């Protein structure tokens, strides 16, 4: 069907453009690229940013790994000063992990670099294009929230 072919072609082109933008952004020395974090360590930091704190079991479930693996990841993040462990106030048997101020500052800087890069690009777009971009990003956000509420955004 022609409509499906056009949709697939558009989705493919948009995906390729997003990847290309990612390569352009990677050239701007984000803290992500200058840090020594592994992908799993970064995922833990991101999970903690979203949840505030988590138990080892919760982190293991979020990463899809065993508790022993999470313990090693968290140990390394503690050594880097990005997270801390503390006793759960509701269950002393549980140790909770949360971002330290340095961990929160790291994520803030990552976000700020990305925002500055997007702002630099948008400063060069005309008003009509910005209106269209606003409409599209709001539509994408609405669908993402709807999907997240239905079955979790993957």
C-alpha cells in the first residue's frame, strides 16, 4: 500500500536525521563523552534521577541484571562520588541508593549542554519553522506520554 510505504519512508528519514543530529551533538564535548561512566553506570544515574532513590533490587529490575551486578556498578558510582547508599527509613534491611549533589550536577550539566546546542540551532530557524517544530514536538510528547501510560515507553 502506498500510504504505508510513505509512512515507513518518512519514519526512516526522521530516524536517520535524528542519528545524524546525535553525531553532530557528540562533537560538542558533552560531559557524557568526557566522563568515565559505562553505559550501565549511566543508566543507574538516569534511573536515580527519575526516581529519587532506589533499592538494589529496583535497580536490578530496571537494568535487567542481577543484584550482584548492580552492587558492583553502585560501588564504582559511590567511588566516583555520584551516588550514595543509605538505610531505608521504612525497612532497615534495605539499602537505598540516591544521587549525590555531584551526581545531580553531572546530569544537570549534560542537560544544559544539550539545551545550549538545541538553542544554538533553533536561533537559526525562522519563526514559521519554529511554530511547526513546536507543534510537532508537542504531538510527539503527547503520544509518548500516552504510550508510557499504556505499556511503558521502551
